[in-house]
């Protein structure tokens, strides 16, 4: 069950990264409303992805 949750965290991180990177570079879906918020969410997605991968590797 715990490996499933870490994979779910990785999927959420990838979805966040795709959405906010698209908004930062193309202006879709939020029309580039706040670039600082886009970069903040991109950093959060990368951090969540890193934590998911490192936790997945530690689990038996």
C-alpha cells in the first residue's frame, strides 16, 4: 500500500509540473496570470517528485 501512495505522489507531481510549466511557458490554462506562482508550483512539483522517488527507493 505504501508503494502505491508514493507512486500516486509521483503522478501528482508530474501532473502539477505539466500544468504549471505549460502555464509558465505557453500561457495555458491560466493565461500566465502569475509567473511567481507558476515557478513556485513548479518548484513544489519537483520537490514532491524527488521525495516520492527517494521514498519509493527506501521501501522494501
